[in-house]
C-alpha cells in the first residue's frame, strides 16, 4: 500500500518576469534573504513519507488482521460458551493470551521477511505437515476453548484452588517467554516444516537452541497444558494431551527432514542431543 506525498513542484520567485510569448515558470535562484527552512521541512516530509511507504508491508497487514480476527474468535467463543463474563479464570487467561499476541505482533512488525515466510509457507510445505498444522494451530485450540467455556457453564470440573490456578498462569507466561525467545534468535522460525533454501536456511544453535533442538514446540506444549488448568477444565486439558502427542509426532518428522535436507543439522543434532526435554528426550 503506497502513499504518495507531493511537495510543491516549484516556486516562481517574487519579481521574476516571463517572456511575452512562452511563460517561464522555472524558479529563480534563491536569494540570500529567502527563507530556506520551509524547503527543508518539505524535503523532510517527502523523505519521511517515502520511508513509511516502503515499510508498509502487505503481508504484515494481513498477518495483523488475521491475528485480530483470531483473537476475537477465541475470546468470543470462550465467554459465549461459558454463558457469562463473570469468570475470573477466563479473564486471567485473556490477560496471558493478549500479552502473547501483543508481543508477537510487535516482533513481526520488525521482521517482515519472517512474516512473508509464515504467510506463504503452507503452499510449499509437505501434505502431512499441512494437516498437522491445521490440527495444532486451529482445530484443537478452538475445541479446547469451547470445552473450557462449556465446562464453566455446566460445572464438569471441580474448581481448582487459587494458588494452583496462579501457578499454572505463571507457567503459561513462562512458556510464552520460551517460545518468544526461540522466535527472536531463529530467523527461520516458519509456521510449516520446510528447508528454506530460498532464504539461505542455516542451522540455529543460539539461545534456547543450545539446550533442545525444538524449543518452540516445547513452549507450545507447556502452554497448551497450563492454559486448561488456568481455566479449570479437565476436558480442555485432555485436548492439551492430544496436542502434546501431535507435537511429539511433528518433532520426529521435522527433525528427520532437517537431518536429511539442512546442511550442518546432523552435526548440530550430535552436539545438542535432546529434541524437546533436556536430559529426557
């Protein structure tokens, strides 16, 4: 989306005369007494406008709109199925969820290349990963949201003690920090499994990748297990268990693809032995 700002194309100096046959609108040389500040201001406005135009990334705009719509759907489903707004667990979840979305939006605004990759990666991904992504990024999270709301309405799960809920919220926030840390150090943190040769894909071994090979998945797993506890919902927690199993499957498949297709990843896998959980697996 390009914005054009036109500064004045030229000025005719006061007292300048034109030939009688063909008018001469070219500006006269600036005199020593003519103020130069307005010209500098107009030039700065043009430069600033061009800079804003260059930074207006269509993929970023689409990503922000999609994020806003997703947030609205999730929060709307949560409280609509609960049948009430008087649910402090729900608002506590909203607080953590909103902080995550705001952080990711701010991060993506400074990473247009990664936004473009994540917006188009699905077209280049393997079929099995498209199905897995749809399940863990859309279908199951929405199912967990609906079940948590219905659980609040019909009282399927006993209310947990406040210290338990607050501890789960702290774990949920920590998992978001882990995922965000992984995204910051990994310029190839795509939404789908693929070797990004078109982006100069290289092995990332900094930050949390020093300890496990898939820290983003670890953060997502912890989040999906902690959030149902914040919402006091056993059915939603069962969905979290299902997502854990799918993330483990995706980790195995992605790790295999990276070892086969990404230069240097086999050596990295020897150095960092654990896929998801340090000292466990």
